[in-house]
């Protein structure tokens, strides 16, 4: 019985370590968003909306 428990503990420890590594890799995969110009983004949406409206009218 003791051997079975040690095998389970070993599997659990390896799974925890792998999950921790996977979580860190997932966090590192995301790019940092810095210095975002919100007003420029809003202006680009307004331009696209105006262009789409102009195409529908034409």
C-alpha cells in the first residue's frame, strides 16, 4: 500500500510542477500593452465608421 501512495504522490508532484511551468509560459506568451494612445484608437474607429458610411451611400 505504501508504494501505491508514493506513486500517486509522485504523479501529483509532477503534475503540479508541469502546471506551474505551463502557467508561467502562458503568462509570458501574452504581450505587454504599454503606452496605448486611446484617443488615436477612437479616431481610427471613427474614420473606419465614416468610410463605411460613405461606401453604403455611394
